[in-house]
């Protein structure tokens, strides 16, 4: 686990070409916090936290986990992801909306 100004980074993933989401644990004002924060990674502009993010007390972990699981269930019901029991959910391939693929 890496450490930066915003605590111990436990995970990160790419959001887009210029940003990544960092998940970290930190202490602030006597509270232990979970942070999900968007960081700018564009070359030439520095690597810094943006104003987009969320900090929650660690005591709220079970509520956050419940919310994330509900998102997954909703996306699975809508047919947007496949969620096998033993693997991470994966996005479904988008369906073509035109008759182009039937003609070829």
C-alpha cells in the first residue's frame, strides 16, 4: 500500500485519460476516514486531487458496501453487467442498434 498526502492508498483505477480514482484511508480531526478521490494525472499539469471526491468515517463502511452491492444488483437487472458469483462484474458488450451487422 502506498502512502501520499491523503493517507494510505489501498486501491486506484483509471477514470479517463486524465484522471484516476484513488481509494485511501486517512485520519483527520481525530476520525479515521475512507476516501474516494479523483486525481488529475495529465502530464504537464501536475498530479493533484481534484474537488471531486468523497470522505466517509470508517464506521460507515457497511453502508457504503451495501450501496455498492445495490448498484451492482441494479446494473445486473438492467442487463448492463454480468456478475458471476466467483468473479468481478464485467460490462456486457454493447448491442448494435442498427441493422448494419446483419447485412454483413
